[in-house]
C-alpha cells in the first residue's frame, strides 16, 4: 500500500528567471503526480506538496539538484490516504505560481543572497529555543501568523499581533505598539519558518536589538517535543487537515459561538468573506458569521 506524505519547504535564494523555474516545477510535479501549492519569486521558492512518498522523495532529489535550492530543508508529516487515482487527498489540485514575494508582507525589496535573507534574526533550533527561554525570564515569543492561526495554538505567553493577514504586519510594527519589546530577546515563530525569515529582518530594521527565529518553525518544534513543551494547543496547516493536534495536547481555542474549547476552524457563512472562525463541532451545522462572537478566542497576551 502506497504511503502518503506531506512535504513542507522553502528556500530563500536569488532567482534570475522565476518564470522558468515555475514551468520546471509545474512539469516536475505533474509528472510525479504531486498536488499542492508552490510559489516561486525572485527571492526563492515556498511550497507544500502531498502525494506518494516515493514521488515526494524524487521531487526533493530533483529540486535539490538545482544550485540555488541545493540546501532546501524539508519538513515531513503524515498525509491522508491517497485517492482512487493515487493522488493526494490533502490537496484538490496542483498550483504553481510566480509572485513578487514568497510571503506577501508588501516588502518586495527584501535583500536575499546565496545564504538566504540578509539581516534576518539568528536561527535557533527547537532545543536552543527552550534553553534560551529557560535561561532568561525576559524572553518574548512573537507570533508571525495571523490571529486565527494563533487562536487555536501558540507558544505559552506569546505576543500575538492583531493581524488578519501577513500584509498587516508592517503597519503593526510601525504603530509603536511593540516598541517596549525592542530591548528584550524576541523569538519569532511561524508554521514552517518562512514568514519569520522576513518578519525577523523587518523587526531588526525597526530597532529590535535581539531577534531570533525558530528554525524550521512550529512544525519542526512539534516534531522534537510534541505537546510536552512550551507549545499550547493545535497547529493550523494549509491542506485538507486544517489543524494538526499533537498527541495529548489540550485545545486552547474557544468556539466563537458558544465558548466551548475547540481547535476546529470553519469558514464564515458569508461566501464573500474569507475569514475562518473557531467553531466547535456542536455549532458546526449553524449559520456562522464574523460578527457572531460569544467569546474572545485569544484571551490575554503579554
């Protein structure tokens, strides 16, 4: 029986011809029967793919043979059973697109060289993150995702900016609301690490003096430590699973309608709205709307 895997990856590297890379990646994934989403930009590549494990390994081998992607560092997770055609049931289709940025911070002038983002935060392994947090009581965990992702899972005591999407971060940082953190050690974190590559650089540019990034993101941290760590709740992901709950983790999300603990996310009933809401299984069948809030799903933060 074929084994299904989900492959999460990115690599910051200057690309002279992103469109040529896009066409190559589209042909490679199509030939291997992989589905998912890939973004190619002048700064590199960012993607999530699902499919047969052998096809995924063949994809990784071929992609690493391209010089700028030689050091691409993947994160693996279990996928859903393959569908009747032998394709990933976690993704409805394959999408390979070019964009001005790998992550839409609205900062396309980001400096990137062969080693990655120029001027970004110092990378910390999951073990180093825990060591730093244990050694210093002034450490700040800074969430690099949107507030809905943070609503169902985050580091204990983390600062969670009130943003709906990545493009809101620059204005949020420029608001002065986080200036009191500029002299403290700040650990940025996100799902797989790509958003924090840029976020940490933006923070350093704005005067934050000691900025780190969780290398490999939450995905790698949970691989190492699971629920027996500083992490609380579930991890939102970008495939049919929606969220991944570490074994033994307690839900910290709060149903927007009834206030029950939940890690479940559901789209707003308004088809023109793209907001996801924390919605327990008991409220799942009801018509839900963004203005229908019974509880503050984030609670209090530093």
